């Protein structure tokens, strides 16, 4: 996994980002979820990801745990 925040070099790339949802898991730890898609916008504090179905997800840097590039899907 990559620890730095995505930057302009990752714009348009397909990535997975794991982030905190704001909830609490049954274990008592912060609840985490993943989003997979192409980076459509990046700022110092936010990344917008376009999912396969065309919807977008906004991930705050403060909530992101980790991320990494992933290969494009095969068609």
C-alpha cells in the first residue's frame, strides 16, 4: 500500500482507497470501507473517485487509512 496522498500523477488512474466511515465496528474499532475506481479530482484534502457504475465517492484525506493503484478491469 502507498502511504502518501494521491497527487496529480495519479489523476485518471484506477485506485483502491480504504477509509474510515465515521462509524464503529462491532469490535469497537473504527469502521472501515473501501472504494475502487478512477481518480477524477484531487485536492490537498479530498479525492473524488468515479466507480464502475458512474457514481462518485468523495474521500477526505483525514479519513483515508491507505490507498494503492490497481490494474484496470479486463473487459
